[in-house]
C-alpha cells in the first residue's frame, strides 16, 4: 500500500489507481471510446507488493523486481482491446493521444526498447 496516497476506482470492476491517475485514465478512456466505440480495456492496474512478488516468481521475464514496478504505486495499467499489440490502430491512437492526458508508453516497453510490452502504460502526470 502507498503511504498517504489514495487509490480510486476508475472503471473496470475491482481495479484501482492513484486518484489523479484514475481521473486522467477516465478522461483518456472517454476519448478512446469516442474514436473506437468502446472504452479502454484493462487487464492489470494497481498491484500489491505481494501480488508483484507472486508475479515475479511466476513470470520473472515479464514482471519488474518487486518494489520497483509502477503498478505498485498505482501509476501503471496493462491494456487490451488492441492496445496490447504494436502497430494496431488502437496502439497508434494511444501513442498519439495518451501523452496529452499524462499517460505514456515508457521507452523500455517500446519496440526495441529492451523489454517490449505494448500493453504497459504509465501515468506521469
Ligand atoms: Zn504493466
């Protein structure tokens, strides 16, 4: 849990993010829905330290070292609905539009970036 930082639901059942990130996500998802007819699809958001430890144990190549993931700060989402693949219209739309609302695709997760994760997006404010 994050000391002093509130977590807020942002849409999908059971998912939470830090409240400013949740608010920006909702605005982004509304814009996405105006373009694609459906809100953003999310598979993963805030992850507790225990959940990160578990994921790291099961999928070390895919998970950040526990304590270092932005998921643990409530500042990252893993998306689906087309965003999870490079080069799709949904992914290209996100690259073009998400940064205006504070959501970025970090360099390490891009094609050739070291650990390609087209689905992983982070809130930078
Ligand atoms: Zn992620």
